[in-house]
């Protein structure tokens, strides 16, 4: 299968005017340091954080003494021949001291650096001219700040630069998601071992997703479109996001998403995302919390502007904007409020997978993974007392139990867990009562 290099994509990031303005601010210096006229330069927006290597390289002669390392060092030292920053521009770097897993004497931890926004001209092995790398923050992200990293280089050096990026991509350990309209975000890729599912979920999601990428020729022989759609639904805290992270861990996929609810996101952004995902296939498109944006029209707030329209999403899901080798994964806490047009046509979502609050067997499986030495009677008591809990609430109970054991410097016991469960249920009951008085109904696990 001919694909782009793993987790690598070249293309303009919306809104491009922000990036272009940042490049044009430094254009005089860029032309001077590269020795190339503006018309012979090209801008490449990339998902690899090349700039994160620069501070450790800048301080190379002090790195051992300072215990300095880069958070995401994409470039080996022997690839970088030389580099320089723009005169009269002070590099901006964020440093974090990481002491390690255990408390240790000073000097046994490490400083980790995050390069901020100073442009850097770097001479790379195999390229005839320097490459200027700029890092542009995206302030439009509401909870997770995004970034756009742009390489400006001579057109003649693009093939050699792409080969270097292909080699460096194998060293990148985080999944990089292109949030169209907001930049790039690095997220930890997960593992299927972190997702506790029953046999039906294993078949509909994990097994189906893994086997899909091996069956392109079968789809072609059957004259079927080689694409897939998954809708993951259920109460918050039961593993939908963990399942998405596990999907992103599949080798060679590019990841794309969009914040459907931001006011400056439009239909054209959605269409552009589907096209970009097709160009970068094999790829995954992530549509989180679609029940928030595509409820039935009668339940939607008419006063809120609708920037991304349901019909545009339906057209994309029907294949008008979806190419071969693209998987769409949508999540919803409450699928009952979704517009029926999203669900009623086969092919829009081939697999609808529920992530409910775990039944007794799954609660036992989860708790056994945390406390494998727990006695049978204690385990059964914990399983019985956590009926109606989500996986997130089970995790919260275990953390609280760990705090009890920590105070006495001993291992977590069944009594600790039962005590934690009772405390959590009591606090949830109080919150539910306060919320009901304000006109909302909250489920009580008791």
C-alpha cells in the first residue's frame, strides 16, 4: 500500500492567514539566511515538532552538566549541521524540572525544554540551503492549546527535506492530530489493553478496526468502498476516548479532527478536513461529541449560529467527500438526541458500539487489574457495591483507596476500596440533590 510516512502530512493549516502573517514578518531575514528570493521559497506545515530539538542543540556543550533533554527531539544531532536565530530576537523557551519517579538528590532528574516562538534557520544534512522553522501558537483552542509548525525552504530542497522527515517520523512516539481550523495537537497514543470491553465490543470495534486495514484487496474485489465508520456512544467515563487513543496507535495512520462547536468553524472547514484526510490516507477522522452539535432541529437553540450544517456532515459520511482508506470515528454521550438522519442510512456508521456503565463481570475484571491480590469475598463485595458506576468512577474509587493506604504506608486493601466507594457514593448523592434543586436530574448510583 502506498502511503504517506507515518504521522506526517504536508498542507496548509486553517486559518492560513495567521501562519502567513508570521512568515511575512520575518521574510527579509528568511530570504537573507537562505539566499533565496521569496518567489523561490515554499511553506510546508508539518506535524513534527522540529523546533523541540533546538534548545538542547543550542546548549549542547552544557547538556550533560544541566541534565537537559528535549521533550520531543525529532532530529538526531548528526542531521543538524548548523543553526542560527534571527538577530536581535531573543529565543523563548519553557523549562520544566522533572525529578523522576522517586524523590532523588538534586542533579539526578532532568530539565525538559519546550521551544516557544522564535524562528530558527537550521542547516540539515542533504539540503543545499538552510530551512527556517517557525512555531505559531493557536489561541483559538478552548481547552488544549494547539500549535502550527511551518518550515520555509527552497523549492529545490523539498524532496530531500521530505526524505529526512520520513526518517525522523519513526522516532515520534505521540499521535499528532491535525485539528482543522486550530492547528496540531500531540496526544498520547493508547493501547487496547487500557480499554475494558465485553465480547461484543471486542468484535465490533477492536477486531473489526484492526482487520479493516488488512482487507483493502477484499473490498476492491467486492467493488465496495474501502472506508469505515464507527459511532461510539454511552455515558461519559466508560472508555470512548481510550478506544480512540488505541485506534491512533495503529501504525501509519494520520489523524484529523475538528471542533464542530467553535464559532469560526464552517462547512468549508469540514469539507477541507475530509479531503485532507483522504489525501493523507490511511487516516482516521475523529468527530467528538456529535450529539452536542447535531441534535434534532426541534431541540437546537435557534439563537446559536449554526456554522457546520447537518446536511454537510451527511454528505461527507455518505462518501461525497470521503476517500478510500479513511475511517470516521464519532463519539456521543447521548445518541438518543442525535438527528435520526445521522443513523437511519446504512453506511454512515457501519458499527455502532455502546460503552455503557460496566456490568458486574467487567467491574470485576477492571478491579482485578488494579488489585490482583484481593480476596474473593472482598472482590465480590466491591463489585456489588459499585453497581451503576462508570469506569471513571471505579478509577476514582481506587485512587481514593490508594490515598487511605498511603497515609498508613501499606498496600491497598479491600476495606480501603469499600470505604472509598461509600465516600464517593455519598458525595455523588449530595451533588445530585443540589443539581436536582436547580432543575436537573442526576442519576444516583445507589
